[in-house]
């Protein structure tokens, strides 16, 4: 499973990790 294929919604915390 690739996160890019099924990436979760644009969460505030997720955005910080992805940046």
C-alpha cells in the first residue's frame, strides 16, 4: 500500500510531517 495512492485528507499535523 502506497501512502501517495491513498493519502489521507490534508490534516494540519499531516501537512507538518509532509511539508
